[in-house]
């Protein structure tokens, strides 16, 4: 996927697992001094970060740029675009903040996380994921902790579209179910960090049985992506005290909503009929 303006900084964060130790130093410096980087020559930047020029070029190429100059030009445009928005999107939550300020910061953080998800989204992969779901005999959502909440939400959403779907948030059940899967089955593993061992093992077992696997994660080259046939990235805006923050859960649900809505549009008549049956069933239940 071509690197678009507005997508560079999110991708640097998302590719953390793919960077070498030296490349991580480059990434850290850029994220902390993004405004200064665009004025360095590659020699100056190399001395500043204390890595070789080859490391910087390799870093830029992982982001799909030819070299440091192309990277700087694109970064300058992205920073200019971000400044024009003039939003308080990345402010830390402080103990001295009033309830009003806290509410604004959380709201802005959610907006920023969704915008980041849009920048990270590969719509060609999204289309492939929709096709895989469409032809799956059975669908399973795996997730633990806060990602387990998204897994359960996924079950309920796709159940309403008439799919045979289940969700599992317990590692033993994930492994047991994964071992029984077949080639027509599909597993969607959700892990923001991409390092949830239970979910990774579940996908690995499912894949070994011939099932298709999909990962929803923030980390583009994390362990879970190695066990996935397809990966969809969600944005995240978590501070040091915000593990499991609303922002992250919101973006996971946003990715699921994109998939759900795309399928809904592809089968509009069937969806309308199912909604009608669901409504009638609920009304009948209430009348009893």
C-alpha cells in the first residue's frame, strides 16, 4: 500500500516490531523531535541519533520511501497538515485537569484514534477480509482482556447477519475449538499489542488445521500477524496510565463496524429480511 501523507507517523508507531534496535532509535527520535528532523541532512541525522546512514536508509525503505530525502519531504507535508487541523488531540490527561477539560481530551483522543485507523486501513485487505467472511462456513472471534470485549461484540454483530459465529475469550477454549476447525472455517483474532499469547496460539492452531485467519491489531509486524492470512490495523491513542483505554476499544469496534457495514451493503436485501425477522421475534417475545 502506498504511503500517503497523514499515514507516516502512525505507521512508524505501528511498525515497532519490525524495526531493529538501531531502527528503533531512529523511530524514537523522529516521534519525539518530528519538527526538527526535516531540517537535518542524512549525515547530521546519523550523528544526532548515533546510527549509520545505512540504518536510516533501511528505516525509510521500510516505510516505502526511496531514501531520507523523500521521507523528509513527506514528513514535512504531514506535519503541516497536522498543524492546520489545530486540535488538542495528543494532550496527556493530568490530575490537575477539570472534568470539562478531561472530557474534551478524551473526546479528542477518540477522534484522533479513529482518524489514525483510517490512515492505517488497507482497503484492499478489507475487501479480501469481507470475501473470506462471506464464504466461511463458521466464524470464530478470539480475544482476551479488553480485546475480548471486541470479540464478543463481533459475535453479536455478525450473528445478526445470519452467520454461524462464536466468540471465545478463554485460552483453553480457544485452543480446544481451534483444534477442531476445518478449511471452510474462519478465525478473527483481536489483540491491540499483537502479543496476546492465548490469541496467537489460537490462531496458530486454527491455521495448522487449514482454517483461514485474520488479525485485528495496532502493531503491523507483531507476533499475531505471523499467524494471520490477513491483517487489519486499528489506531490507538493510549497514554502511560491508559492501558485498555476507550480509544483503543473504540478503534477495534470501528474496524469491525467497517467490515459489518461492507457486508451489509453487499447483501442489502437479505439483511433487511433478517432485520425484519429479528424485530418480529423480539416483538413476539415481549407480547408473551
